[in-house]
């Protein structure tokens, strides 16, 4: 795992922690946005807006169908950052 | 997950909210009496969820025009304009709309929904960029997805956020398509088009404004929020629908860009669906004439808006600018459902909007006002809302 990827993961965990706390689950690579954190598509889009601002990147809506787990999110964000 | 599992979830969700009782999906209008009154469940009911802003659905001129077209041209066109040709009425309606908006071109679609699909899929494709307001209507989201373009969102009605996101796009910004609405359909707030248009102008991007809920409602001549804000020159494409203020069905796009005409060949939601029925076209043309020639309808609508606002002041809601779409935000879906049912039993119909149809997970009761509502209608709903919600609104988000 590169240093950059770890950075991305830290941010993802930070942004999602409030949702995890609310559901009483702990976050891991395999945590599912919908099934475990109860995030519907609208909420996921809100989370992405926040991540966009924190990382100063643009996240296209088109990645939404690819996002099931936190690992998916991390992979997509890293791909965007190296663009 | 098996194919049908998702329906179980949906059924459980509905059961938990409605306990097998009446829900908006099951309301039957047994008899429609006027633009504002109907019989529902044997009871005379005032309608506050129609989007019938100018009250034109029973207008005699529209009905006569529709009846004449029905006799003259038959019940339907049985195909798309590409395959079967356009009727004279389609072409006339397009000319009249272009004239009304002072634009060179107009394309009419079979619904407002397909107008958004048609315009977004027609204008943008893979490799292009669309940037939309986060609270956009489902038809805008769907059109974006089906276009294959890269799609970004900006925070609702936040011109500074739009600006930031355009700047992030770098050189791609000047070719991006920005999409916003004039009046947002659920919360009834109007777009800050002056600032959005300024950001658009600076970036060199293109701007689409969906005036679905603002046609005939805003602007000196009823062209919508862009007219009211004085920024029509910055709006490249206006999209809209006939299904609200004009009281029929169908949608349109007007523009000065010659490329709009080519959507007739390239845009699947135009090409691959049957064209509007001749009678619907005739009713729409008559309604457009009404909209243009009877500004008093708009005045009456706004009188009603102010009258209801007077009642709702008693609910201690945070200040919202008066709007023909009035959202009553409630703290939870159960309260929204209960209140909605209670109002229906009192002979008042309004829209029940539960997540995810409303933005940010909120539940709301939504009213839309009409020029055809009487003062007594407005007082009835105002008093009922205050009676039912006067005590609980303070704990609500607004
Ligand atoms: C903003 C907006 N755009 C488009 C539409 C679609 O219009 P129609 O219902 O006429 O297809 C609607 C209404 O449903 C709307 O609210």
C-alpha cells in the first residue's frame, strides 16, 4: 500500500466515521456503504461532495455504480488523484 | 440478492409507513370537478398538489380547441415525427413557443421528462462534461446518466460552489453544460440565476435552465425565472413542460443555437417515441395564448401565494420567500404521513414527499397553488395546517 493510498483511506474513514458511529459499526476496507452504513444514493453523493472539497478534486457521478465498499471508494479516488 | 428481493424491501418500507392504509400511490380521483376540486373516496376535496398554477385545465378555449382537433385530426399520431412526419400543429406550436421566448428555435417533446432526456442526451455525450445542481429533478439526473457524459454536481443553488467546481475542471469548463432549474419543484425555492449566469458567463460554459415550474409563473411576460432575473441572454437552452401551468402534457426546448434543430435527428427521446396527440397540441396552443394574453392569471396566483403565506406565518416557519410551491418540512416521515392522511380526511389533498424524493432525507408536505383557488380554498388549507401542525412545527427542521 503506497503512502498516498493510506492518505486517501484516512480521509474516507474520517468522513464516514459519523455514519459508522450512528450505526455502531467499525470501518474497514470491506465496509459496505449501503448495507453497513445505510447510505442511500443521495447520501453517498453528499459524502462525495465533501471529499471533493477536501481533496480539491472532481469526482464524476459516473463512478457511483462502482461504489459498494470503502475499498472501491479508495480505488476510485486514487485513480482520480493520479489523473 | 434475488431479483424480487428489492420489492420485499420496498413493500416492508411502505407497510411500516402506511400500515396497509391509503397512500398517495393509491389515491383515486373518482371525479375531477374543476382545476381545484375533485371527489376522492366519496368526499369533495380541494386539490393542493396539482402544479396547475394558472388553473387552465378546464379552460373553455383549450377544451374547444382540443375537441376540434380531435374531430379533425383523430385521436393520435401513432408514431414519432421522424417516422410518421410532423402534423401542422406540432410545427405551429414550436413556432409559437419560439416566438414567445424570443428564440430562433424550438423542439417539442412528448413529455417534460423526455425533453430533459432529449436535450441532455442530444447535447452531451461521452467525453463531454455536465455539471448540475445537486437538487436537480430525476429527469435531469437520468438524462445525464444516459448521455454518457462525465457528470459533476455542485451544492444546491450555490453559485460560488459552481464557480469552484468549474475552475477545478480547468480547460474543460468552457465546454461544459451547466444545468439548473428555475423554480425547484420540491422546496419551491427559486434559483439565484443572476449569480449563476455570471459564473457561467465568466467560464464560457453553456447553461440549460429547466423552467418546468416557472413558466407562466415568473417574469414580466411569464417566461420564467431567467426573465425575472434579467439573464435570458446567458441562458443557452430553456427546457420546460406543458404539464404544469399549461395544463396538458408535453415538453419543449428553445434556444438560439442552430444546433438545437439537429436534436430532431440525433436525440433518441425525440426520435423513438410517439409525437404528442393533435388534441393535446391544440389544447397546449390555446393555453399558451391564455398565458400570454391573460396576465391576470399570474396576478391571481400570486394573490393566493400571499394569502397562504399569511396563514403559514402562524406556524413559525423560518422565512422563505413566497412561492407557489410551499413545502412544510416535518421532523419525520411518520408525522408527514399522519398529517397527510388527516388532511385528506378533511377534504384537502396535497403532496406527501418522503426520502429520497425530497433532498437531504427530509419529509415534507408540499402544496402547489393555483390561480383557480378561491380565497375560501386557501383559508381552508391554511386553517387546517395551523390546527394540525401549530403545536409540532417548533420541533421541526423548518
Ligand atoms: C423540474 C422538472 N423537470 C421536468 C419535469 C417533468 O415534466 P413532465 O411531468 O411534464 O414529464 C418535472 C415534473 O415532473 C419537473 O419538476
